[in-house]
C-alpha cells in the first residue's frame, strides 16, 4: 500500500494539483529575493569534480516529486524500512499506557479505589511510562559515536539484536519493579532506532522526497499504536495475566524480519564518503536508484563536495563538543527545540488516549474502541502529511499546526470546566481525537523533516541523537505531569489539562516563529551556507545561493 500511496502523492504534487513546488531548470532569484554577494570558494581544485557536483545538485533541484519517486523507488523503500524500526518504540510506549487501563492489570498490581475499581498508583504509572524513555536517553548517546564508527546499518542491526533479547525481561516480569526494569532495557535499542532513522532516510533519498520519507517516522508511530490498540482491545475482556502478556509477546514479530531487511539495505553514501570509502559509496548510489554511470558520478561528486567543504571549514572527526561550536550551536539548538516541542503541543493526550477517555467519563470498553479509532485516524493523518509537506513549506506547516492545537487545547479546558454531563464527556473525547489527528498530520511528521535537514552532514548522527535526548529530557517530567493531571489518585483534572498543554504549545509557537528557518528545496550545501552566513530564520526562504558558491 505504501508505494502506491507514495507514487499517487508524488504525481499529484509534481503536476501542481496539490500546490507542489516543481523546481525550474535553473535556480534564479525572484524579483523580491535577497541576493548575498559572496566570493566563490576555491575549496575544490578539481574543476571536473566541481562541474559534476553542480550538475548533480541541479538535477535534484529540477526533479519533481513524481519523477523522483519513479527514479528512486528503492531509496524510498529502504528509507521506509529504516523508519519502520520506530514501530517498536511506539508499540511498547502505547502498550504501557494501555496497561493502566486494563482492569485485570490494575487489579493485580494496583490499589483499590472503590467497590469494584482499582488503579495503578501515580508513582508506578510514571515509572512504567518513563522507564523506556530513560533507557532510550542512554541509547541515543550511544548511537551517535557507534554510528560514526560502524555506520547506520550495523548500528541498527545491533539495536535489533538487543531488542530481541530485552523483550524477555518484560514478558516474564512478575512485578511492577521487574516490568519497569524490562522497559528501561528495551529503551536502549529504541535510542539507536530513533537517532538513526531520520538521518539515514534524509541521506539516501533525493531532495524532493526528503519530507515524505522522513515523515514516515510518524506513520510508524501510528502503526505501532494501531497494533497496540487492537491487541489491548481484543484481550481487555480476559480476566487473567494473558490480557497483558500476549500483547507484550507481540513485540517479537518485528525485530527478526527487520534484521534481514536492514542487512540487505545499502549503507548511506554520505556516511561512506565521510569514511573515505568512495567505491562503496558509488555502489550504494547505484543501488538506491541511479540509472546511469553519469548520474551516479554526479551524485557522488555532489556528496564529495559538501563533505569536503564541511571538513575544511569545520574540522575532521566529529565530536559531541562540535555541536556547541560556531554555527553548529544554532543548528543544535533548533534540533533540540523542535524535538522537545513534540511534548508541549498536546501530544501526550494522544499517547495516553485510552486513560484520557476513561478519565473524561467514557466507559472502559468504549474508551478502548475510541483509542482504536483515534490511532486509525492518526494513520490517515500521516498519509495526508505527505500531501501537506508538498503543498506547504516546513515552517508554515509547523506554525499553523501548533496554532490550531493551541486553540483546540484551550477549548478542551473550557469544556472540562463547565458542569459535566454525558455531552461534555463526549465533547472532551472528540477534542482529544481532533488534537491527536492534527498532531499526527502536521506537527509530528514535519518535525522529523526539520530535524533531518537542520544538522550539518558531518554532525548528523550526533545531532539527531542529542536532539532526541532533548525530547526525552522534556518528556520524562511531562509524562509525570500528565499522569499526575489525569490520575484519580493525583490531581484528577481530566480535560482541564488542556489549559496546561495549551500554555506550553503557545510557548512552542512563539519560539518557532522567531527561530525556525525554512529549508524546503534546499540542498545540504545550501543549508550549510545559510547557517554560516547567520541568515535570520525568517529570511532563509528569500536568500539566493548560487550553485557554485561554497561559503
């Protein structure tokens, strides 16, 4: 289904029916565009290499999305496979949030709160939700150095082996303590997957397809949540331990098939060039879809040019300290802020949807049904995001999506404040569905695109890892706050949490307005130049970069 949908999206976008942006044959400044006069760099003494690099970059700019999808189907496929590893983090995270809503799980490990009701104490809810993120925090910091040394493929394979092993701890756990330990161990390979997926996907596909292919990360989240919603709904009626152990066992369906596919995938040619393995990089470019030797050589030259410029202007082997030096500091801050913003725009309502629906006054069975509907709608929204990212620019999508959810979050708070009845309960549930739909169709997918495009090629593995760690640093206290707001043994705010998330989303919008640059239709060389020139974020779109400029 994915290839058909991707090709349909690409065809519509390239013909202009979706307002896509097919690039003209040459990059000319519009009358209002701001031109910055800079001397051409002598970085590349090899004129033939420079000519090939210019031709390769122009060819990517000239391709429409439909043409790119037809030329590079294998690049799209391998990008999707790498992004699909995120389904395991999504699966386990949503599984834990559904456990607290399973009646037998609460009865076994919780405390009695009424004649026929039990609840997992807030501290254990927070521990279950946070353990995996704590493990992933460790994993993302391990992923950067490991990836720089052995590559995206072997790092991901290592993570899949670890994933297979750590599932055993959670499956055989007989206490909340051991279950928390199991989640923390599973989190380490999650860190590998989330650090590598957006970077790898953005490096192997041509420029017109970067947004759609990196946006499939959000689709993987939705696929994982759909499987969890279906499994927990199916086993919710069981009054024994298998109501949660069977869903835990379902995690084993992912790692082994993915190990086989990732083993067969080509390594990123950008990583290979950074390691000086030119012949292997050329072979990867051909495997990813280059039709002729000339096209392959031009793509190789384009990569070599960008990597060489970065090495000469920024240094040799990358380290974590490089992320806070020079213009890379600004890029790191943007990456961290965009990742962290995912926790501040109401997304945590979607992550705890079943429990939120129950706290909003919806019966348990209907809450699980609503969760299944919500996750299915999120998948639809993810597919719609392919069209959205072709129609509008990154900054535009991010700002409007955040503003939309700010509005709905405050409406949610108001609905929860008025006297409650069955109508207000369903209104809160519907608003929760709408908020998760908007996030899954716009802010969530576009965040991964922005993250993958913002960092320099040289520091990409480290930058995506540190950016994701910012996500976990903010998510861990936010999960505790979300649990405290919803739990009947905590503040029991239900939909009134909309006021809190509406406030944090407003702060996110303000920061994005002033600091988020526009990188749609920009090559990695152009992005490097824009950051080195310290162009204002709101002027990235209008600044013109010549194809032979290196600084």
